């Protein structure tokens, strides 16, 4: 029996960047830029991805495994690979019932779906689908009653974890949206409407959904529930003066895993753990908030060091390749997320598009692990990373004993540090001087500023 031919979109979307190109092809420009764009000059947006280019892998093919186990455990849940869907608002603008479509794909992929506070559906409506596991994302609101109300609703609906986003207390300067005149709800100029002739697929499938798009979790019986009113109300809700006491208070009422999303500074990571947080998402909100903030990957090693195994560390930002996941885990992450990639897949083919994004990254992760000689996720550690030559020379002791080689794998580096307890000074460009062999600190310091 002949197999069904592969859809044309799937043939073209052979990697995540190609999937992005497909999303750009099918979405109106204003809608695509709403998903794709960042703040200001988009330096942080680009750096989230380009940071991975500064990290190289050391393949060790001999002694590897004929098959790989990509699964891992996160808060007691075994998932198929270290990749989950983070909260992304207004997914229903890309595909009808977009949140449910993404959640179905994540569940079938053996992953976790986190519903955004800004979802089109309500958190109860997604719970009614029975899809699991589910997380829910919210804020510390000026109205602390609303903060606890959201947590109580999530608990009653069976959400397993609560993710509190801390980096959107003010809305970032998203200039693509300004250029396009993008507003909530979306209104299109005459020129954009004319261009809809090229976007007939999106227009046809969304024709009944667009009038119904709203922020479901903020609707109130008897209140003004149109999207414009709800959007303005939401912008005023997050508390710009939130304190760590507020996190501790939420910890006291939420019984499941509690995560903070938007952590870049190691001091904040340590403070989060001290206030009972179970996980931190190393994130700059996809470069959509403060342009010039550190990339998620650049901030990751010091956050992981500050957490020191006392909480889960998730990398949120820039994952486009399976090798990116290996590098992130080697630098201290326990898991990664795909925000934009799953939205690009959703825009292209709904549930099937999100599933395709998972499939791409699963294949690439398996290939990277196989070529690096890694049998399972627990095998991924700092010894799989190659330090750039300049960093290696900068961190080398002034006088290396002849009996100890000056190059080699991670074990050689550790031996060299033991043999020379007083390393040569390292120029300070952000972060403490001195070698940090377990996190490749010299690479980490290269051109990084995380005072956020």
C-alpha cells in the first residue's frame, strides 16, 4: 500500500527556519510581525539565536550508543525529550482554536503545554479537552486578589504548574507593530486588505474566528468583554512595584511546581530559590521587552550556577536546532522551550505544523547526540563543549607543568586547574574574573552584560 504523499508545506519546511519562511508566506504581514518581531533594534532578538554560534561541540564518536534515549524527567513527569511549549499569547489569531491545536500536538509529542494568560480560550475551556500535562502562566497583578484568583482557577482546573512571568511589568517597544499599525484587535489598512489575495488560506480559515477573538481569561459576566477593552485592562494589571514577598505569598497558596519566567540575573535566580520557587525560565521574553538585554543562552551558565541544582532551569529563547538543545543542556539547562517555532508551525498547518516542529527538533537532537557519542540526556555535560582557543589561552595558568597537556577534553582542563591553583588574571568584561571550568566561564564572559 503506497503511503500518502508528503504535503508540499512539509517538504518545504525541512528545518525550523524554513518553517518560519512558510509562516511568513501564509500570514498577513502585520500578524507575522506580531509573532516574529522584537523590541527596539531587535539586537536581543537576534542574539538569542546567534549566541549558539559562539559555542562549539566536541564530538566523541567512539564508545557511543547505537540508539539514544531522548527522554527526561521534569517535576516528576517523564517527557519524550527536553523540550516544552512555553506560554504564547493569542495563538488563536494564527489558527482557529490555536491553543487547543498546539496543546494536542504537544501532548501527542510526549511534551508539556503551558497556556498563556493571554489565550483566546479560557483556562477552563482548555482543561475541558482533557489534554495533559498542562501548565498555566500568569502575573503578579496590582490587584493581589486577581493574582490569587488566577492561581485558584488553575488549581481547580487541574493545571500542574504555575508560571509567573516577571519581565512584562511594562510593555516593550515593539517597533514592527508600530510600523504596521498593528493593534488589538487587528485592523488592516487598505493596502494590507488588497494583499489578502495572497493570504487566502489564512483569511478563509479565520473568517469565523476573527470576530470571536478575545482574551478569554479576563472576561467578566456583565462587563465590557470586547478585545480592545480587555487589552487596555490587561496592560494596567501587572504590578511594576512587585517584590519578592509577593512571590513568597503566591508560593504559600500554590501547591504545585512554581516557576518564574524572565530570570536573567544570577542574583534573581538565587532569590527565587530562597523564596520557594521550583524552577526558573532563563528568558528575555523572546527579545520582545528590553532590547540590549542579555541573550538567554549568555545568561544561562551563571543562572544555573546560582540555582546549583536546587530548582529546575529552563532555557526560553533561541532554540532553532537540535544542537542548540545539546549546548543549552551542557551549559546547565534541564529543559528548553519553543515559543516562536511552535507558533510558526501552528500558522502553517495547525496541530500538524506544531507536531512537525517537534519532529524536526527530535530528529536533529537524536542526530547531534549520536554524533557526539551521547547515549541519553543525562550524558550531556560540559565536557561535550569545546572552549574557543582565545578563551583557553586566557584562562591557562602562567606556567603550565610540562607533564600536563595544554589541550584536551574536560577532564584534562580540570586536571590543569588542580595543578595550577593561581591562574593568570582574566580581563573583566562582565562577570567575575577567574576560570569556571564547569560552566566554561571565559566563553560566558565574552561580550556579555546581564544587569537587567
